């Protein structure tokens, strides 16, 4: 039982480290884009993709087309 708990703790630590590294990477990319004055352009490109991902997640969770009625 102790070995299993150790494994779970190590797994959680690795997962937490990956999440922190990903957050730092995204923050660094945002800072670089902001310094170069291209953050607004990146937001314009990323906004439609983020909205589509949110719509897809909503459909997946609710099991339907969502609040907007969907396409027919």
C-alpha cells in the first residue's frame, strides 16, 4: 500500500510540474508578444479558435448544441 501511495504522490508531482511549466511557457510567450507589440494580433487570431473550443466543450458537456441552437 505504501508503494502505491508513493507512486500516486510522484504522479501528482510530475503532473503539477508539467502544469506549472506550461503556464510559465504561455506567460513568457505573452510577455514576448506584448513587448513586440503583436499581442493584439495574436488575440485576433486566437479568439475564434478559443470560442470554437468553448462551444465544442459546451456541446460535449450538455450533450446538445448548446444555448445558441446550433447549425441545422
